[in-house]
């Protein structure tokens, strides 16, 4: 079995969860979300993925993004796993949980280009 796609899905899920956390805490600049910060290009892809699934939405002014009602419902549905992620970001089972959960949400929006 090829482990490369699994590793890529794992990394993308971690970045999606980092974006969710940053949106909740309002701790990042718009450039960070779009991957304009050195070494964070993959964060831009994660931001796009969450936008396309209507889990976050862009805003004018700070903070640059907000969690949508659908995003709030998603986090509430996975509240236990979200709490685990916030407490221990290196737990593979938590990341796998969210990787499956995120793939179940269809893309409904076309994300704007940066």
C-alpha cells in the first residue's frame, strides 16, 4: 500500500485544523492564511479547502476569516476530537478522525484566488 497519499492527506488535515484554530483565536494575518508567509504555502491550500467546503468565510478587515454556521456545527459534532487536537496536536488518531470527517463534506463553493 502506498503511504504517500496518506501522508499528504495527514499533512493537509493538520493545516486545515491549524487554520480552524487560527480563525477561532484571531491570531494570524491574512497573508498567513493565504500561504504568503515563508514555509506556509500549504496553509493557503488548507484555507482554500475550508472555504470551498463553506466551513469558514472571508471577512473585510481583521480578522480576515470567520467560522461559518456550518463550520461551528462541524466542530460541535466533532467536539471531543477537536478538544483532543487542541490539547495534543501530534495525536495521529485525532488527525485521522478529522481527515475522514473533512472528506465527507462536499465542496460547495469556489474559493477566491489570492
